[in-house]
C-alpha cells in the first residue's frame, strides 16, 4: 500500500516507511514514561535527592522535587539553544536522519548510565539525566521534521496520531514490564527483589536502542543537499539560513502565532506529565506499584485518545481539536486542586487519569499536525526546530515555576492552579490563529 506524497515532494510514500517513522515513537516513549513521568522522576525526587528533606544547593535547602524540575529546565534550555541552528544545518545538508541517529543514541547511552545513580548521587543523577533528556528532546526535532514528507495536508492528522498511539503502546508495554520486574518477578521465574529500580532505567536504554532500529532501516532521507562553495560549509550555511528565517519569520504570521500559543499551553501539558507521579506520591501517598498501574491505565486510554483526536483533527480541523483538548485539560487542573470534593481523593485521581489519557496524546498529535500543515517542506527540520524550541521552553518554565512554588511553600499541591493559567492563555491565543491562511503562507518557503 502506498500513500500520496506531500504537496512539494515527488516521492511516493510506502506504508512500511510510515510504520518505520512511527516506530521511533514506540521506541523513545519508554524514556517519556519510565524516566520522565513515572519511575525515575519519583526515584530522583524522593530517594536520590532526599524528598522533603532535600539537598544543599548553593547554600539553600532544596526540596528533591524542585531539584528534579530544575534539571529538566536546564536540559531544555540547552536543547532550545541548539535546536534551531542544528535544524538549519540538517536541512541544508540533507542530514535529518543522521542527526536523529546521533541524538537518539546519545539519549540511549546516558539513560543506560542512570543505572549507576543511587541514594545521594544527586549530582551524578542530574548530569546523566540532563544529557539523556537532551538526546530525547533533540531526537524528537528531527523525527517530527519527517512528518510533512510522509503525509499530506489531508492525512497528516491520522499519521501524526498513529505515531502518538504507537508511542503509548511502547511506553506502556515497557512500563508494564517494569512493574513485573519490581513487584512480580516471580512471573519471570525470578525471586523477590531480583530487580532494582536501576534495572528499569537500563531496560529503557535497551528498549530505545532495539526498537529505534526499524526507523533507521526504513525511513528515507528525501531532502537533497544544497550545493555549496568549498569555503562556505554546512555549518556556515546553517547559520545563514537561520538568520534568514529569523528575518522572514514574520511573513509566516499564523505559524508564529501558533508557536507562541503552543509555547504557553504546552507549559501546562509538560508540567502535568512531569509532576503527576510526584503529585500522586506526595499528596496521595501512592506506592510505586500503584503509580505504575495508574500510568498504565493512562497509557492505554491515551492510545485510543491519540487515534480519536487524529481523526477529529482531519474532520474538524487541528485548531478546533486542540481547543477542545485544552478545555478538558483545564477541567483536570481545577479538579486536581479541589481533589476529594465529591469522592475519596484517590478515587478522583484515577478519574482524572482517565480524562488525562483521553486528551494527552490527542492534544499533542493535533499540535504536531497543525505545525506540519504550516511548515514548508524545504525547511521542515528548521521549522520543526522552532516547534521543538516552543516545546522545550514549555519544559523550562512550566516545571521551573512549579518547582519554585514547591520550594517556597513546601507543598506539591499548592502550585497546581498555576498550570491552569497556561491552558487558558494558550487557548485564547490559539483562537486567533487562522488555519486556512497559515496553509497559504506555507507556499512561501525560506530558502
């Protein structure tokens, strides 16, 4: 089976290539779940960095959760600085796939090194995590940049949703394996306590490495290198392209408005993802096994939510679909702040997990689709780098603000309403984006 190419690509896209592209989501989502969302973040905040007891940080006593959020913010700041320039180089040199491989295996290596992080090793853990997260975030820039090449404006929502859906299967499958490793090793014929938490981190590294292989075997680099004078070089060309893009970005007004809106509302999404397990452990005193089961439920529902919102994006438009998701996100945050208003707080937390699963992948898949229909094919890595920068800044300021509030109040629940501001303001700005006009502006690529 073959799919029609995007409007500017002369190539036919085969089904196996789309599957190969989506398999990268299957592979690296293990990092998103086990490291970012469920096990390592909780382990680092409560064991490595001391939890409420915290650690000494430049003369201050810092809550363990705050140190973790600050580590995320620093890693995303570094990624945000590097991404646009390297994206421009990748476009000029037709090397998106090569950059994807480099960042992928950087993430694989330093995720594996988290195996050597134990109680009190918070500096070692922070450094290894920062480098692993740079690999994870950097790889996603080039992975996302392939989306316009393997889709059309009519099916980009479904293909983007397929990637997110496989991601939730992959992340959920390894998370289930981690649960068995920690709580039920007898199902594998092994004794109780055979596996440590660090073994889970090593399993993420192996999973990411193995299941990313189909991407590198099946996905094609369609872009052509730009012939350059010998004295120029692709680094210099990347810098010049980046300058031209900054100079002309105002001509892509709808894309620019979308990126600003995405920066703001994604602050809320990224903060919820990172803090949910810490919230459950700190506020509701949930054990590790219970937290893993909670996220497995979220992952399973998110699989169907991604597919549903992918079809909604193609049927209703990406902008409307995102706005619907932001309304649900706002409800989740308000309810979390008033947890226990109807039933037992833990019961309500599981209900919030269901709602989160419905919109989690859907809001992000529709956002990636909207970016794709606004992006000129000739500048896909460069423009998706700006999209990635918006996402990275979301991972800087959202967790940073939440971490500061935790440090000031000593309470994980106290800052939850700050997340609501991101959803409301981002949704208002997104409402001003003209989707049709943005697709028209796409026809004026920055060369």
